[in-house]
C-alpha cells in the first residue's frame, strides 16, 4: 500500500493524508496500547514520508482493555492503570463494554492516572514521526457519571466527563504533542459539540443518512476540519454513490475522502473526479474556511438520483439531486456558488433566484479558459457535461482578477485524466473445484481458477457487484479449469462493461498445455463505465465437451468483467 499511496500523492498533486490502522504490535493492539510501531509500520512510514504524505494513526482515548498485558516497562497495565481509572458506578463496579470478543472498561477522563498515561501514549505517537492522532470514539461516546472518589472530581459530578475530564486531559495531551511537533493534529470520530475545542478535525463518517442536511457544516466549517465520511469499507455502496459523496464533501466544505486505497487503485472516472474536486477544494479553500454557507438555491427542474450508499451496519438507499451545490459568502459580500454534476450524463437546471441584481456575476465553466459574465437578474441555465463542475462568482464590485484565477483552475481540471493502473496482478483460487456445466451455469470470480494481468476488485469497492469482478487490460487472461460441460451447452455469455474496443478470444487448453483458439468476439461498447452488457460466443461444434478447461484472452481497452454464463 505504501507504493500505491505515493503513486496517488504524485497523481493527485495535492497534499494527502493516510488514516493508518494495524500499525502497532499485534500483542499490543488492544485498547489503549497504541504506542509502539511494528516493522510494517516502520517501512510504511519510511516510504511515504519521503513523498510528503501525512499519516494519522489510530488510537483510542475512551476505553481500556481488561487484558492484563505487560506495559512498556513490564507492569500489568490494566491492574495498575485501567481498573483504577475506570468509570465506576455507585457500587464501585466499572462500566464494561464488549467489542467483539474483547471486553473493555470505559475510562474516566478525570482520573489523574489515566490522564498521564494517555498523554504519554500520544507523546509516543508524536515521537514516532506521525503527524497527528485519531482518537477513536472521543467525539461520539456518551458521557458517564463516575462515583470513584479517587478521581479528580466529586462523586457523581456532571462536570467530570467534559469540564473536569476531557478538557484538562487534552490540554495536557496537546501541550505534550506540541513539544514534539508543533503541527501535530488531533482528530476524532463523529462531531459532538462539547469536544470541538479539543479537536482539529472530526471524521463525520455518519453523514450517509437519507435526507442529510449540512447544518453542522454550515455552523462549524472553518472552525474544524471535517476529515472524512464512510465510503465502502464496512457495507459497500453502488458505483454512483461515491461520486455523490465526493460532491457533497466538496460542496459542504469537508475534506475529501476517508476512502479505501482499493477504491482508487484502478484508473477509473472516480479517480479523475476525486482529483478534480481535490484541486477545486484547494483553489476555493478561502470560501470554505472563511465564508458563511448560504441557504440552498431553489431550482425549476432539478432531477434526482437514487443510489445505494455504503455505510456502517447496512447500506442505505439515498435520493439526492443530480447536481450538488452550495454557496458561500465572504465578509466583503462576495459569493462563490459551486455546482457539481454527480452522474455520467449531461444535466441541465435553472436557478430560480440567487443574487442581488446590482452586482456582477462571473461564470467559470469547466474547460473554459476565461470567465463569462452574465446579468445577475437574468441567470443562465446551468448545463453540465457528465461529472462536470461550474463555479459562479458574484461580487458587489469588480472582481475580475479572482474570476480569472478560478477560470484558469476550471480549465486546468478539465485536462486531468485517469492516470495509470497501479500494479495489475495475477492470482488463483485455491478453492476452485470441478464444476459441472449445463445451460444456465454461471461462474463468478470466486470460482475462476486463475487470472493474469488483471486487477481483482472486492465487492466493497467494485460498484456494488456482490460476487466481485475483475478489471481486465490488454493481454489479460482468465482461466476456467476442471469444467465438465454437458452436450446441451451451445454458447458462452460474458457479462462485462467495455467503454472502448475490446476483443475476447475463447481458447481451449489442450492435453499438451497449449491454447487452441475456438472463437473471437468484439465486446459490446458501454456508454457508461459500469454499464454491463451480455456478449454471446457460440461454441464451435469441434469443441470438446465433457471434462475440459477454457481461457478468455482479452486484447484492447480495459473492461469490467463480472461473470460468464453457459447457454
């Protein structure tokens, strides 16, 4: 992954950061013991740090595992620190929680032992060269009353969680980390308001619910960085949903991403879209950090899209506008409005009303080198090409210099391409067994024997295709071994999306291990990247039935291969 990350840094050409888990020793990967880096972590850090990549590792400031493992100096940390620092109920019993098979206690932030212990953990993280720490659950966990008289608060004191707990605790943490690295940042899960003063960023991964309103962003954008949403690594969404999430992140002043490496490792339109929007965020950053979000515009004819959004627990059906938009007003009265097409088709809409008629309106269209000026009282129709963007800049006075800068940016992003595919690979399935083939038999990736020069996409990043798929390239090969084909089978159907010209040759493996060509087919061209077509190859009469092995050889442009079906 280190090579992929550095490739993405070069391709995107904007600052990036990595949320890193699994970086500590396995025997110490129990809460909160994230203070020693393993060999894989060291190698990863050494590689990405040469390429100006920021790394934010996982830690947890809320819970303590009851596993009594030796600490850095050999002490039993749970007995020494965890239990004495745990939140206690009125009977003196710790508050327990269960995470899978691991039992933990909730720690009281007012406990002096815990404050010092966790401060040392974060200080260790800073000394290891990390750029910050992700304090899991900090901004998401409910408050607890604590009855432990040895802690630095009154019994059952409602101020023990925040005012006498996390605030003084994070004052110590921030001071300790600052001594090591003045640019060290602190992020957390979700976005509870009381913790805002403690954090630099919030990973608001729950912004995936239907009918989401950006109220939090409207209030706190610029005060805190909203550093990520859930994409596909829990319950995956469909292909369209990632575009919409990226568009909302940009429009609502969020940092783009918290997306898995696998979602971007293959050259796709999503990767280009991510790059375009990342450069737009960088170029428009003063609006997202210094301006106030305005009320959404009203449109005469805004079309909708229903997509399946990846989420925690289960994916959700979400209906959104096909064009995501927002507008931001600076203190001097200037307004920036951005319109982002989230679909692979042209979309046209008309804004009902937006600006005071006395000002000046510059329209910066993606691909155009210079801005176009319009009458604010007679707003033009917005016509966006597939996945395109448009920026409007309204000003009470002349603002042509700013408009020209934004227009240059809009032209620049129109030149971006998908880049290279990273590390096409080969692989095989150990569990691929003999398959009895009759008309109607389907073979997906989990039953393919072997593939060469392909990229295997898990269903969590493969456009919502549950049984996975392969990205194929010129000279890719897919092997189907140990087939027992019945005499009734007459044809083979390939389900794939091909946005260019791709030829597939069906071959049979002879007893000598050579490939004997049987038939060729030109795959149907898809208008959209994930638009699957069924392509039929008639099996020649001389083809051997019964026990055999077949190979599909691809030549030409890339495809998204889903499965084969015998007819």
